[in-house]
C-alpha cells in the first residue's frame, strides 16, 4: 500500500489543472480543494462575488472584441504605448491598445490590453509573447479573463490570479500558477455545496503544457453561412476544374494527329463506336429493304392489274367472235332452209 501511495504521489508531482471558471475560495487554494477562505482578501472577494458587486462589462473603457484581446502584465512602469505597440506588432496587426494608468497621477499600472485584428493573431501572441522581454522586464501574457471567465473578480477586490509570495496573496488556477493535483482526499460534497468545480481526476495536464484560451461559440446562423459559403466554394471549384479540364482535353485532341487519337482510343471506346456504327448500318439496311420491298410490291400489283386487264380484253374479244360466228351460222341455216 505504501508503495502504491508513493507511486501515485510521484505521478502527481508534475500534474496540474487550470480553472475554467473563477471562484475566490478555490483560487486561494494550491490544489483547488479548500472550502474556507484562508485570508481576508479571499473573504472580501467572496463577499463581492456572492453579492454581485462587480460587473465585468460595466467598465466603459473596455472596448473591442474579447476573443481577439490579450492581457499583458508585469510591464515596466516606463513602458509607453508606442513601445508596447511596436513589441506586440511582431505577432499580428494591432487594432487597439490600452495601457492602464493611475486615475490621479497618470502613471502606468504595469499592465495593458492589446486587441488584434483576428483571433488567430491573438492566439499567436498568447503563445509566443509569453515570457518575452520588453524594456528589460519579462512580461506575462494571458487571455481577457475579465470578459471571458465566468465569476471573475479582479485583484483590487481580493481576487485575481498569480501574485508574488512576498505579498502573501497568491492566487492559483491561472497560467502562471496552476492548481496542483491534490494529494489528499477530495471533499466532493462540500465543493458541490459551495459551487466549486472539483479537480478533473484522470484529466490532469503537465506543467509544461500551455492551456488553450476559450474559443468563440459559433451560432446556428454562422454555421449555416459557413456551410453555404463552403458549398458555393466547392461548386465554383468544380466548375473551374471542369472548364479547365474541358479546355485541356479540347486542346490536346486538336493538337493530336488522327493516328495518335486512334492509338489512344481504348478497347471499350472502340467497341462502343463499332457497336453504334453496326446498329446504324442495320437501321439503314432495314430502311433500304423496306423501301425495295414496297417498290417490288407496287410493281407486282401493277403487273397483276395489267394481266387482269389483258385477260378481260381477250375474253371480251373471244365472246364477240363467238357471237359473230353464231349469228353467221344462224343466217346460213335460214338461207338453206329457204332454198
């Protein structure tokens, strides 16, 4: 049993997980399993969260698309907007930049919000600009948790993430200080009662892996538009391909000699061609035969009519001769009787 516990604890040393939603009590716990606030700042943040005293979308200075915006922290107080814009333009086209300053003195507060033209450029800056150097300071880059993380409470109200050990207000669950895999039993009932999401057992990450920022949820209208667009693109591509293929085939056939075309014909095409040709010849033959048969029948009918006419004429002539001969014999008999 002790060996199994040692192996389990050893396998969870580098296992971490990140917070998807913000809870002040959980943010103050190193493994995300605390059920009581351990300092006054966490208690103040819990009060603000339960009473709904903080509205993340109530700040009029917050503008732009949150899915295209990154948070840049740990800046030097001497860093200006121009310096920050020049440094962050390496990762994409900067649309808007807001360096947070003190409302009275105007001095820099050490953090800023940078909005890019596209979400892809924002993700590139989120990945590559993290721990880079600006004015001899190592900066920290994160996504816009103020607008994209549910239940967010800022540092000025006792919340936030990260922090330094010297300040005594460490907050876990973020990119810099993720939750460690718990080594003690997890109080699932108490966490459920407080509304704290439990650790994802069996789905821990390594501390060397970067968490992915949230993606924009696509609506049904956007999906339909994208599907229609893809179908249109597919039709246009197929039409272009068919036209190009037809042109190529026409040019290739026109450029070929008839001998090459005859050689390139496949056996199937030849059989089809010969079959069509024989069927056409058969049709022509049957048509010719039918026409000749009709002519022969007409000729026979005409010849038969002629013979009938001749026979009738001969019969009439014979009957006329017989009548003459009978009349002549009667006259002769009458003359002999008179004598």
